[in-house]
C-alpha cells in the first residue's frame, strides 16, 4: 500500500465568516448547544476582527467578523452572506502538508506560519479550495492555550449541549461541470479516494437533479461530498445555493449524534427548523429497510430519515438554512455500520427541498 503523503488526523475546526460574530456565537450556543471557549478581539489585542471559538463534543467552530468595511472578511460576507471560509485539518507536519500539496498542484495562500506565545507554538498553512473556501492545515501539538495565540479563554455557562459529537462530513456545491475537476483535485493534490458517487438518475425528481462524488482521506476520518447541478425542468437546490452564495462553497455540515432522537427533540425545543418529508415516506421505507430495531412512530413524529445498505443502516435529518439566504444548513446523522449517505432518502428529501424552494419563489 502506498504511503499516505498527507496524513490527516481529523477536522481541527471550521471557521465561518459572519456579519456579527457575537450574535452568531450566541445563536450557536443557545440553539445548537456549542459552548463558547475562547475569544479574540479588541480586548485581546486583535484590532481588525472578532472571533469566538465554540466547541461541542469533538467539533470546534470559529465565528469571525470584521471591525470595518474595508476588510476581506467584510467583503466575503457582503458577497456570500454568512458562510464557511476555512476548513481546518489537523496534520502532524504543516511544512510537509504544504510542500506535498503544492508539489501536486495546490495553490498555496499562506506558507507555513508559526506563532508563539506563553502557551507554546501554533503552526498553520493554507491552500485554496473551491470558490473562496480554503483548507487550513493545523499543527497544535506544541500549543496548549485556549485556541491559538491572540485568543483568551471564555468562562461561559450556557445551555447544555444537544448531543452533537463530531463532524461526519462537509459538503461543497460547485458549478455544473466542476465536480469531476474537484474530485480529481482531491485525488491528485490531497491523496483522497472516491468513496462513492451518485448520478442524476440516483438523485432526481420530476423537476430537478444533482450529481455527487464523495471523496475521503486514507483513514476515512475526513469526507467531502462534492455536488453539482444536473439538467432539469426547473432550478435545482444546488443552483439555488450557487445563485445566493454567489459561487461554490460549503452547502452543509453533517454532525454525528449518539442519540439522534434526543438531539433532534432538543433542537426542535430550541426552535431549529428541519426539512419535513411526506408521511408516505415512512410506509415506503418500512418495506425498504425492514426491522432494524428502531421506533418507526418516533422516527415519523420527529421527521428523521432512515436508510440501509450492505454495511448497516443510518438515521439522518436536515435543518432548514440557518440564515436568510438559502445557503448553509446542517445535517444530524447517527450511523449503525453504514458508511453511506442515505441514497434511499434522496428522492424524498429532494421533494421536501423543492417544496421549500417553491415557498421562496425559487423553484
């Protein structure tokens, strides 16, 4: 077996550029149950931006906004709205990660940079991904501070977590004709492999369709599905995203839960809106999936989807977009052996998404 030239230990963090970091942090604290753990801003000596670091389980989100209008963060938000800017990947050696990816064709936006303070040394390097999204390689093995130099810990006592344990996968939408380019890019530049793919025959309705390829790293810890629109009678959800995000970007982040029933119940209590499939879906899926020991009445009551493959089954549900633009949303997923992405749910999900698009006048 060939050596993995880019060993990735997992997701380090996801950084969102937002219009108001304080309000975004408050939202993800009070609704999704992420605990504020660190902050950078004027009071910590950071003069151009404010950042809040939020954690739940093994997942870490960073929300960042600019203090002034003439700033790349402000321009990013003006164009895209609130969205994912940077996907942090934990690596043992940033120098090597930058060198190996550059050798294979990556566009390096930030060479290896070491920043020191009294808590140690924090090392990063950045390469370009789709649209304005970037991958940031992170090595924090010699850093023991709050998050990174310039951040101070926050002692916060917010609501309890909702049971989100880790990032399962991160989905990117790209323009028609770009999916194969980025799949090849992942293979050649990042050393990923194609886990599976879906055509417009797999994911379509009477009106719209999409195609998707799922790329994963050598250990399977990091998965990146890539979606592109397919030809249809009307505008697909991917085209709607591209229109309102003004380019390729992260469409949704899937979060693992050890108990999806409790997680969804609590998220609903906190006023998170979820997409709803028709009730006839559950009659069909009882026959497709069979008895796997789940409570079908509870699944239907909460709107949780279920699918089965050769390796096992999974439970999943999707939120509505979490901002006014119909762009970024979240998925909650509980896996029982299945390494798939719920192909059996795609058609029902597409129908429910199209119903939402029709309400927005965008179908």
